[in-house]
DNA sequence: GTCAAATGTACCAGCGCTGTCAATAGAAAA
DNA sequence: TTTTCTATTGACAGCGCTGGTACATTTGAC
């Protein structure tokens, strides 16, 4: 059942396409057509063959398929090793696994240190692993030379939250709008002096989130005060440093919006060091809804970035683009505000 | 260089073993021997062939290798989807990637919901992906039926922190000793009423960490008080619930040791809700040193579980066991205490 | 009933590599 | 010098699947 007895009588040998063909009384080529979704197979025959496949418990051998069809059935997630937050990557890979589920494709991780010669080093990577497609996240997703090299090598890819127009397939969410939403939440609580610890320059996320911050202030008729924005780099330490600068002002802000959760944790740390209570003395918001935002006390108000949906869609569309090279897609998936206890009405000033 | 021009004159065709053989003036088989580290190739020839490989920038095609050698060059990490902490898994996979680096092997993740029929479902997984080896973490690493099934299927595996003797290759660290260390740290600060929120029953980690706690108390001549130990399940919520019970006692503990970081965060949350200051009113310790332990305020005293080293070793040894099926290894890698600000001298009682 | 399109079969090469086994060379033994 | 032996090396047949060509059969349109 579902396997041939091996000649030695020991161990199982999985069924081959030939066995399925024999079982269904057709040629191997026809089975192959069914397997690969080729259209010209009559519905009745198709069902019969599918039944045989199930009966024999047949699963095509990926290596054989790959060799014959010059494919690897591998989709690699390229991320920047030290920079990328591990929970972010983990969420992405889970979404990718979900998208690969039921397909012959396999998702693999590939950390890649961002550096000048990345576009060159990619050649070695491609030669070694021959992925059928790539999924890129920032900062790689914003590396124009890298994308160009991939185009030259004729490797399909999709990007996540890229700021480059060059990328034919990009998935993200409306970060600007989400940042504005979170500021509006603070405004609605009564905050007027709202500071921002921004992200690393070069990331789209830095600009979008900053712009959303400005949008909301403008809409509320509050003048933009450049001195209330300090530059961070998405790390905990930079968040703490940013908060230190902001809270040392003569008139410190009543709320700080950090461009990601790690930096928000840094802000919380600095407040803790100064004996400021959150949210009573200072409201804090993050961005991304990484696991830490629920583990920290008080819980962090943040925006849930729909990582799994994004990476799942990124994989689905890049697979589609293998069939249809002309395909192009810029998708924005819905996000969600997560209101937790780190934000509240400001104390009387 | 390093590729043939494609017949169409468009795109690159990577070098094949045949090209290397021609370049070095030997047969393809001899090149293959060099590639696979077969001993019977004369040193001078070997160097010449290696030079040709570099000159042509040759990288073997994994699909062809896999097909011919009946291998997939895939090593899967099997983990339990909802239970496993994502940062733990992420650390493990990073270690696995490191071990695979420079080998033809690829590490893939495979979430697998723990359930009664897991040992049966594994067959389908193996048929589909044909991994050459598996790395199992708890709870799968403690699933005797599963390991037995893998033995029957003749699939190599290594386990991480398994409590089963059945596993031929297991990597972990001395959790009992580490837990004792952390309790000794609390004792040295002057704590005497130390509580413990234990892990999920069935995990080795639950027993080892609890035993370490008891070891240290016994050594200090403190009688074991069962009522100071509450049962958790490694989740944040169970940590908070455990702390709630402990802190509601007439004489609450001055320190709480949670069996992992997530639960320690739950303890911190409960303290926060009650307005207890950490570490002044309550010292808290975690276990594992997940990223959150640095992000939370105050920083969490914990034990650094050397995840990357563990998973790296797990992969290296399971690969070795493919060559040498008789191989067996029970390794305990060194761990490290991380003293942070969540522990301090107890306030006067 | 005729013709074209749709559908299916048969067959074979070949993807790039490794396993098997035979062949060869060089060294040791006679 | 010849023989024997072992260490090296090579020839060849696939691994299981897909792509292509060539042809057979069915279907539906006219």
C-alpha cells in the first residue's frame, strides 16, 4: 500500500509516478500533467488519476522534479542578520510556511549581512542554493543594486515594505496611516506634547511612520516641533537614548511614540530609571506588536503589523509570478491598533 | 567565467561536474569523490581538482545530488506550534543555519501540532519532504512513540533537552544545576522565602528546574515548602496567575523564580498590578534569557540558555550520525547566569 | 459524414550527479 | 624480472521526473 517492497525486503520504497500510471491505466506523462496542473486533461480522467495518487499515497520526489524541471522548490527569506528583530522574522517565516503548505515548495531562512558588496555576494548564494524565488525584507528590500542584480539573474522575488518602485511585487501595510492612527489615539486622550523616536534612516518605515506622526499633528492643528523628534535606529538602546534626550527637556513630552516596539521598550526603561510611572507620568506607544509588547508591564499600546498575512501573500504572489512573469502587485493588507495600558490621559501639566 | 554560455546566448548556465572533470583532465567520478570527501584520491590530484572547482566556480546541483544519492539535503526542526516560544525557535534555527553553512544541507522549520496521532502523521511528513535528518525539541523530543516511529522509518534525528534515554543523540545543558545557581544567587542576596512557578508537567525542563530549586534550598538548610511552588505551563498568563496566588499569601515570598522568562514576565505583571516595586519589594528571576529579558524594565535576571550552540551541535552530530549510524552523544553545553536588575536584597521583612 | 480541435498515448532524451564494478597503475613481493 | 596486491581511477547505468515530438483517438462543429 502506497509503497513498493524494496528488493531487500527491508524498508519502504515510496510509489513512483510510474506506479500511479499503471494503477490508473494511463501513461506517466498524463499523470505528470495532472501533477503539474496542465489544463488538457479531461475532468473524468483527472479524477481517476487523483484517486490513484491517493490510493498509492504517492508524493512526487522533489529532487527528481527539480532536476528535470530545473527548479529547487525553495523559497528563501533574505534578511539582515544583526538588524532584523528575531520575532519579526519568525512571524514572517511562519506566514511563508503557511503559504508553502500543500505546495511542493519549501521556505528557508537566509540571513545576509547588509554590506556594500551584497549585490555581488548574492551570486554565490544563488549558485549554491538555487532558490526559485526570494522574499526580501528591509533593508535588503530597499537595496536597489540588489534588486537589479536579481533581475539580471532572472530570479523572481517579492519585497516586504520596500520603498523602491523598482520592486514588481511588494506587500506591506499602510504604515503612514497606522502611525497617524496611533497619534490620533494619543491626541484623543488629551496629549498635546507628543514626541517621536524615529527609525533608522533608509528604511521606508522611518519615513512613513514619521510622516504619519506629522499628518496627525497637522490634522489636529498642532504645529510640528522638530525638537520633539529624535532619531533612533530601531534598537532598544537607541530608544532609551532618545527618551533620555526628550525627558531631559525643560518641558518634557507627555507621550512618546517610538517607531517600533524595541525602541518603545527603551523608552520605558529610561522612564523606569527616572522613576516616571507609565502611563501616569508618560504615555508610550510602540509599533509592530511584537511579543514583547504583551509581556512588558504595562502592556504596550502598538499597531499590529500583520506579518504572517504579509509574508504569506508575498510567497503566494511570487509563486504566481513564476508562471506569469509579467505579474505585478502592490498590496496593502489591513492592520490593527492594539490599545494596552501604556497610554492614558496625561497628568495635569 | 565559471559558467557555460547558454545555447540561446542569454542567461548563465552554471558549471557542471563534467566541466570540472574536463578542466582537470580526470573523470567525473573522481571529481565526485573529491566533492564527497572520499579518501581514495591522491593528494596531488585532489588539489588539482579543487583548483579546477574554484576556477570554474563550480557548485554541485543539490537536486541532482539528491536524486542520485537518494538524499534531500534537508534537516528539519520539528517543534510544537502553539507551545514553543518563537524566540527560542528562532535562536535554534539560527544555530542550525550556522551548522549548515558550508555544507550542502539546508535547515527548514516544521511546526507540528502535538497530538495523539503525531507518530502517525510523521509518515506523511517524511513522505512529502524526505528530510535527511530531524532535530526535535520538547515536547516532541519527549514523545517516545514518535522517536520509535522515526527509528522504524530509519530517519536520523537528534533531540534537544529530551528526558528520554531512548534518544541516541541529545544536546542540552545542565538545567538543574543552572536553576540551583540562580537560587543560590537569591540566597546570597539574603532571600529566604523564595517561591517557584514551575513549568508544564511532562517537560524535562519542569522537573530539572524544580529539582535545582530544591537542591539549592536543601544545601542552604532551608526546608522545602510545597506551598511556595505553584504550577505553571510556561505561558505569561500562568506566570501572572502563579504570582497572584503566591503574593496573596499571608507571608508572601520575597523572591519568585519562574521556570522561564515568559512566566517571569507574568510575575512582573502581577507585581505591577499590585503596585509592588521590583526589585525592592520583590525579586524576580526567569530562565532562558530570551530577548524579552533585556527589553523589560527592570532587566530580568535569568540563565542564558545557549540555544545556538545547542542546535548547532545537534545538527553537526546528527549529520555525523548519518555517516556513522552507531554514533551516540549526550552533550551538555555550558550555560551562563545573566544577573540584571530584577533581583536585589530583600527589604526588611 | 467530414474536418479541425481537443485530448490522450508512446517513446525517448536528458536534467547532473553518484553507486557499482571493472580497469589501471604503482608498489611490494617473489 | 615477473607476479601479486592494493590504491586509484574510469566507464556506465541509472535515480524519478519532465519536455518534446509524433501520432492515435475522441469530440464537437459544420
